C-alpha cells in the first residue's frame, strides 16, 4: 500500500516535467531557423557552438552554487563519454536527414524514436511492454506523420541514404533516451549528466568539423568557418540564447523526467514536441493549421492519454492485488 502510493505522484511529476521539456524544446526551432536564414550558419558549426555554450553556461553556475554536481566517479567517465558521442551523432544524423529528406520527412523519421525506445527499453532495460505502450506508439507515430505534413506526396521524394540517415537519427535518439535512464539508475544526477554529455559532445562535434572540404553536410569547410558569425553581436547573442535557454532547459528537464519515468514513457510524452512546434508556428509566425495537422496533434495527445490511463490502471490493479 505505501509503496504504490509513493510511486504514482513521482510518475505524475515525471509526466509534467516531460511535457514542459517538449514545449521548451519546440521553441528551439524558431531560433535555429532564424540563425540559418539570417546568417546562413552551417548546421554542424551551430551545433558545436550550441553545445559549447551549454557547458559555458552550466559549469560556472554549478561551480559557484553546486560544485558537487560537477563531480562524478572516475569510473563513470567512459559511460558519459559514450553518452556524449551518442548526442553528437544525433546532431550529425539529424542534420543529414534534414538536408537529404527535408524537414517534414526528417521530423517523422526522428520521432520513430518513440517506437525504438519502447522496444529497446524492453530489450536492454527490461522495461515492461504493455498494450497501452504499443497503442500509444502507434498513435504517436501517426500523429507525427500528420503534424509534419509528411503525407504530402512531394515530401517523400528522397533517396536511400536520406531514409537511412533519418531512420538512424530516430534510433540514436532512442539510444539517448535509454542512456539517460541508465545514467539515472547509475546514480548520476540529470544536471551532472547534462554538463558532461554536452561537454563530450562539443569535443566530438569539433572533430566532425575538422576534416577539410566539409565532407559532412553543414560542416565547416575551413577553420575560419568556426567563427562564421564574425563580429555580429546579435548573431552570437541569439546563438548563446539558444544554448543557455531552451537547450539547457529542454534537455535538462527531459533528463529530469527520466528520473521519474521509464525511457519509453518519457520519449512518447516528449513526442508532443511537433504538436507544440506547430502551435508556436501558428501563434508566433502566423502559419495556418490544416485539418490533418490538427488531427495529428490530437492523435499525439491521445497517445499520451492512453499511456497515462494504462499506467493508472496498472497502478490500480497492483494496489488491488496487494490487498
């Protein structure tokens, strides 16, 4: 009885935190789009500075207020380094997917991560696989397809390399979710995890930008490209805002949600991000929502509702059984 009573508020808190993470992460697209259009900033250079500024924001703050959050056992550093590599690879694959497939198809493919996380969570972390999760996965994928506009025939004019990059971006994002849950189970706090993985990711992204000729789309073609924004204080300010604001808050809260929720559940809740992004585009950019996008948003919401109801039912059944 007491055990089940304690678990449910934690899960409710996890849902609220994951929802906040989805809403905040959805705002990053506005800033990234502005930097791309106004300054033509190469995507991987942007990703590198974004990660650097995240670390530059958090390390001084924690060093002053919570130095204990900057300390981890030396034995966990290899795990956090691999976690940082996963984050860096996600940035690369996402960029390739957007370049080769377009934003709509790339969005659908990356949110296949919800399905990947459900099944990989079952395989690797022994998370339970319920009918509610399966139904929520289907609703989430269908909703993301509608919200992104990927049902339009022109959106699927792509090639095999693009499809592979998009599918792998979803798989790597699922790996990010699973490693976030694993970090929590290893006793590493979410904010400590955030500092270390963004620090390692910035190193890997620097290395990805080093090969001459920019063999990766969106990578630096010469060393001077690292300082693409030059003396534009406005451009650097927006890039710093992107890192210190929605990136820190969005990724940080997502890792916090993984303390309270299984990775499969948190990932499905965060799949509300495309719905939030569409809403923000309507409110702030004047873009119109069509019927398919509205239906897609409702499907994603329904998926989260099914997931929450399934867990509530399972909790009730467990309580009844304990009596």
